C-alpha cells in the first residue's frame, strides 16, 4: 500500500486525494490482472484472434463516432502483459 500511495502522490494528487483514489486504483489493478490471466488461459488460436481484434475491429470503427479510438492514443495496442502475448 505504501508504494502505491507513493506512486499516486508522485503522479500529482495530494495526500487526501491519493487516499481517496486508492480503492479505485486497487480495483483497476485487480481488473487488469484478471484480464491478463483470462487472456493467458485461452488457447493460442483464440488468444491470437482476440489480439487481432484490436486492429480488425476497433481500429476500423468510424472516427466520427469513436474519436478517441481513432486518435493516435487509441491506436496503441491493447494493454496486455508480456506473458499474455502470443509468441
């Protein structure tokens, strides 16, 4: 907990805000861990298809309807951990 709060303080929020944001941050970390574990548990074929969906599905959406996905920030690959990436 000390390290997470210290990271949050370095990111900008003051002490009170960091303590208030901590539960949300902890939930986000747990959710991302669960997504990585789920992806890693898939067969290689299904995992590859899931990772390809970012390019074939999301990046072909209408930029007018989904401007954030169409922006340079949205063009980053999905945030999966190295252990979940196909080899």
